[in-house]
C-alpha cells in the first residue's frame, strides 16, 4: 500500500513545503482520504485516477478544494466523483458547501457522460468498499461529527485517527485488528497549548503519547499529521522527545509504502 500526504503549501519557487494547512491523503494513487488539498497537490496520474474521496468530517481544511477538484474535471468525467461519508457529514456538505451559494449542488448535475458527483453514505463500524480497499469507520472525539478509519487492501492495513482529542472506541477497533502496519495520528498543538487542544478537539504530543498507550500493537510506524504550521518546529521536537519507537512527523509529498 502506498500513501502520500499531499502538499498544500508552496514556496516562492513553486516547491512544496512541509507546512500542512490542508489535509488530503492519497492511497495507491487512486483513493483520497479527505480533500483539503486535492485540487492543489495531485500528480497528473492521480488526477486521472482518483474518483473516490472519503470525507472524515466537514471542516474546511479537510474538504476545501473538493468543489474545485470536481469543477476542474466537470466536462471530462466519464464516471462520477464518489464522495464517501456518513449521513451526518453528507447533510452538512449539502447545507454548507454544495448549496448553490458557495458551490453548485454537483450531486444534481451531469455532463455529457454521467453525473459528476455521487454521495455514497456509510455507517460507523460497518465495513464498506472503496475501489480496491475495505474500510471501517469509527467515531472519534472531535467538535463536529468525525470518523477515524481502518483501511485494508487485503494485504496491508493502516489506521487514520483523523482529527480527535482523547478517544476510546477507535483504539478498541484498532486493537481488534492484528495486522496494523501504520497509524496516522494527529498532533495539532504543542504541549504548552494543551487547553486549546482540548477545547478544539485536538491532541498535543503529550496527548499523542497518552493515546498510544491505549494501543496494543508494538511494531508499527506511527506518523504524526495535522501539525499546525506555526508550531511545526516545536511539535517535531516535542514528538521526538517522547522517545517512542517508530513515531515521526509525516512528510508532505513523500510516498510511504507498506
């Protein structure tokens, strides 16, 4: 399984930086998890192949350029862009984004070939298919309806915490899987901002350490994501100071393989 965190910020020379303002992972150049930077960071090959997007929650940094992505491909699509989300999240996307004011309601529109967008609802704790992957969503502890994900291609399984503060059910489901190769866990704010992290539904490095103590798996790669750009340097140092084997900050643009 190949997973890439798409870059979302670029320097004056057009080169991707490690400042992560938007969230979008691409699995096997085919399936997106969240869509913050989907219209900004995809390669030409990924633009051709990505037609399935799993939206974990409706915050702007996780879906900001999804409407632009669909708009860019509108006339060329020969199959709809399938947006996989819970019924709650779909309702929020329809109310707040695809509402004929911010963007057209693409789920009601067609080009010369097909509908351009299709919602595919799923329920937490019920396994579902997305392209070549099987996925299980689990509710996590954020300030809007949000799910973490356990994703498998039949050989390799990985887990995404999504945005969350301290949570329980997600770890119970992860621990039920004996074959987790990698975990992507958020680390948004430095330890000095623990109160803000708590009220906004996020984790600090100390919070990451506490959550990882709930994990029964001993050998897996743990990649910290959702590092707020203003605090990235501090977060990388504090994560390193935890001394947790296999834990590192994920690099935007790099393709990781398991």
